[in-house]
């Protein structure tokens, strides 16, 4: 499989992805699918050119296809682009974004610590209460 960066480096494939994204976000097209012929018409490219690029996008996992007779309907699958997003974000994050991320991480650790302490205390209290009310013959010692 081609590297995701190589796949999206091609401007034609990026335009196809844009068309698929537009279709995916249109309210009138709830399934987010688009036929090859609609992509051809939208980009004013030849059908073989579009099909060639769709094959590359499909192999990279960026699109899925549904076949219906002679027709192919494509849909965007943005999940593989998350790797690109993860790589790009550190380069585009502002100092404020980094500060917010650090603060959120600290708050999350503090919250997790507090929840852990409360759960441990609750477990201890339940165990103690259970021992006081459970007859000795039923206890696991």
C-alpha cells in the first residue's frame, strides 16, 4: 500500500477527496455516495483518469465503493487521514493550543486521581460494611 502522504500529494486525488467530502456533508445526500460519472462531471476529467485515481484512493483506504450493476458509488472514509492530522497538528498548534492541551492533561490526571481515591475509599467502606452485616458462616476468609 502506498504511503498516505504520497496518495494525497497528487492534486487530482485531493480534488476527488474534496468532491467526496462535499457530497458527504450535503444534507440532500444522506448516504454520502457519489457515482464515478458525477465525479467526472464535477471535475471535468476523463472517466479513465478519475477511475485510476479512485483505485489509488481505494487501495489507501480513503474511499469505499459500492457496486450496483455497471455503476460504482464511492464514499469518503476519512479515518486514514487521522494519521496525517496527527502528524500535522504539532506543526500548526499555537502556544495557546499547547498550553490548553497541557492544562487539560493536568486536569485529567487530577480528575483520575480523585476518582481513583474515591473508588478505593468506597470499596473499603463497602467491604467493611459487608463484613459487619454478613454472618461469619457466609464469609470468605
